[in-house]
């Protein structure tokens, strides 16, 4: 567990412990919805927003995500590194395919 997740873990335990998995998933989805609202505001689609509110909602999403990861003993930074590598490999082969098509 990285230091950020350890801080989340400490706070969650102080507040009575982790929720059930589906409750945590619901909280994550709710926060993603709030992030969507703020992003729409920042982009001028739905009212007016600001970067600070967007940052706050991104933090809330990260917190909800960290709760789920902690519950299952998963290090989010390790998971992120894996995703970066996965996308790097996937997009590298996609770019190579596009170049091959462009060359004919
Ligand atoms: Mg929120």
C-alpha cells in the first residue's frame, strides 16, 4: 500500500471502517457523476465551473477508488503503472498498424 492509500486507510478506520464493496462501488459511481457535472460546467455545457471544483471532484473519485483498492489490498500506483504499460503497448501496435495502412 502506498503512502496515499495508507492515509485513506487511517481515516477510514478512524471513521468506523470500510463499507461493503457494493456500497463503495456506489460511492465511486456517485463521485464520477459529480466529476461529470463539474467537467460539463468547466466546459460551459452546463452552467459555469472552475478548475478548483474539478480538482475537488477528481480528489473525491480518487478517495472512493482508494477505498475499494484498500479493501482488496491492491496498490493503486502499481495498478496505474500496469495500465500505462498496457496502453503503451496497445497504442504502439495501433500506431504501427496506422503507419502500415498509410504506406499501403
Ligand atoms: Mg464529490
